[in-house]
C-alpha cells in the first residue's frame, strides 16, 4: 500500500539516502512503463512496427554478406549468421551507450518534478535495449534454424550465461554514458566516432581470424567486444562450449565498469539537476 | 467535509491514515545554485582557456548563487501556505528543495509525508501520449501502482473536465487544459504534502475557483499545501498562512491577508 506510506527523509550535508535499491524496485512500474513507451514511440505509425527490430539487423546482415561474398568470395549462409550474431550483440551495447547518454535529457520532465533514484533512467535505457535485443535474437534464431539447422545443439544453453554477461556489461555502460553526457554534452557527438572505431576493430562483421593477426592480437586479447562475440558464437556457430578465458575477461571488464559507474553515480546523484 | 471547517487555523485532528502526521521543517537552510556547471561543462571552454580566454566562472565573483540564505520554517499538517515575493526571491527554489529535487548546501531539512508536486506545467507530460496515458505515467512516477491509478483515473478525468481531449495526445492541448489535467492529477493522486508552483495563471476563472475550493478541501483530508503564486487573490482565498521571501530570506511570516497586504504596500511604494 503505497498511498498511505509516510516517508521520512532528511536532506543535509551528508546525505546518504537509505533504501536506494529499495526505491528502484518500488518504482519499477514507472521505469518499465517508460521503456515500453519509448518502444511504442519508436514504432508509432509504422506498418511493420516492432518487426523492424529484427528486420533491421537482418537486412544489414544481408547487405554486408552480399558485399563480402562478391568481393572476397565468402560462403554466404555461414558468414551471414556470423554477421547477424555480431550485429545484434553490438546493437545492444551501442544502444546502452546511446540511450544511456540520452536518458537524463529525455527524462528532464520527471527529474524536475519528482525525486527518484537517478539510476532508474539508465536502467530504463538498459531495459529498452534488452527488449530490442531479445526480439532481434528471436529473429536471429529463426534465421539460423532455417538456413543452417545443423547449428542447433544443446550448447545453445550456454547462451543464458552469455545473456547475463551482456546485461552485466551493458548496465554500467548506460550509467557511465548517462552521467558523462549530462555534464559534457559533447560526449554524445564524440562517442559515435569512438564506437565506429571499436566496431571496425572488433570481430563484428570481419572474419574472426583477422583479429588474431600479429598486429591486432594484443588488442583482441583485451578487447571485451571480441570476448563477448566469442562466448556468443562459439556455442551457436562452432558448436563448442564457450572459452572460459573470454568469460574471465568479461567479468574483469564488467567489475571494473561497475565500480566506475557506481562511483560516478554516488558522486553525481544529487548534482545532475544542476546540469540542465 | 465542508469548506468552512478548514477555515480555522487549528490543524484538523490527525486521521488514522497519517498517524504520525506530516510536516516540513527547514532549519537554517542554505541552498547554493552552482553557476559552474554551465561554463565548466564544455570542451569548447576548455580549449579556449588554453589560449588564455578566461571562462565566465573565473570572471564572476562567486561560482554560485545563494538561492536560499538561512531559511528556517516549519509547516505543519493542515496548513495552506502561500509563498510570495519578487522574481528571483527563492520561492520556487524553496519548493524544489522541499521536494528533494535541489540538494541543500547546509542546514537541515526534514520532510515527513508523501510529496505530491505540481511544478512547471507541461514538464512531466509525454507530448505524444494521450491525457489518459499521462495520468498513468505521472501516477507511476509518484510511486502509485497501476491498480491504484486505475481506481483514481475517473475522478481525475471528471475534475479536469476537458471532455474528449482526454483521449487525445497532450500536444493538442491548450495551456488551460494542461493546467486542468496536471492540477487534477496532482490533487487526486493523494499525497500528504502538495507543492504547487505558479500554475493557476493559465486556467480560466471558473477553473481557478474550482481549484481553490479543491485546495481548501484537500487540507481537511490530506495534509499540507504549500504554493507559490503572484496572485494575491489566491493567497487571500486559498491560504491560511503566507511567507514573504526576499533575496533568499524570510522577510515576513504570518496570516495570509496580513502578509499579502504588507507585500502589496511594499511593492507599490
């Protein structure tokens, strides 16, 4: 019963608010609604609506695969599955950064009106990206099973820990991106270029073996995107259990990003309002 | 409950719903609004400073504006408080700090009770969603569950009285309709403490009258109302107590009519 709840809070110099996480959970209806409303807004008045979530990476995959088939004479089917998987996982991470960067700005109306934990806005962005990813993944799974049924195996169960790692890695990205962008609006413009560089330097659409060449080997060994793609593709495409070293690397990255994001959140939680 | 029962200055008996009562206590509150972020926060400024261009922050004396300068006030349950003062006196800032939106630099601020705020109209509305959907959004932002909002929705719509517009996107609304809906949502999604910032201007006379009635009846059932307005007529009819702020300090605090009169005399002279 929330109507009758009386809440006491003291705002002062050393304002350590208890129950931050409890509030995030208490207001779950709110941020879940925001994520769904963003989704509705994106596909308002479009004929194919939410189908675009799967259609867009599929079409992009077909374009890239066709080009590479003509230029490098690669086998189309197998390679298109490789690209499709790369694109949807990448889109999730890019979404976390992009929607994270925008989340405080679009929520200005709420932030100026009610005091809620600031973390719910990046969380909303994360949820939005997770929903989009889930649908895109459904599209990917159908595409793979139709074109290459032999890919399917019990190893697909390894996807569950992969999903967990994806969220664990994406969440702090959204928080960090949100806080940097509210303070330095240049971030939004600038990060697009950085992401573009990472996109080229990670095994998303270029074949995996390119990244094991001497010039790129050291980078690939620490590149979280490469590790993420490996633990996604190994069970699905290669039919082998995922590389534990890649999991280890992902966990190190995720822990580091979480530590950074929480530190930034604690420092900036109450200051965000002054940056509008 | 009748309007006349709220006329008395004594707070009505505490109901079971609010066993502890609700109150706002500000104890020597100082609030500084930093000017820094706006100048510091861009790479452009950083680049210019490399070439000896001093950012604005270095040129102005202080990096902040003291918006509230040692304000001590206590609002108890059952009060209808009006805050008046010239532009920039810190009226809205006071409300925003009570709502917990602005952090205070020093002093103590204790708020007990659930806050229901009605600040800038339009803020907190999703322009592409319908009025009905916006009732849900705002309710959820206030911490209500969808079922609770569902229960209240009809009352809200009835009070807002904007006819078929309730099912149209908010961007098609007139400013008067904005106010009607926002006011209606904020007063029907019950909170203990209602904060209202200068929103009556856009409503027509009939709505203003209705809103004043609503505020008076609210205090008898809910708790505490604090509002900022420049309209002395509203102060006189809706409020029991008025605070006159000047340059972030309390200049006068007392019965609404007296304070309003003194303020008007001061501004005229």
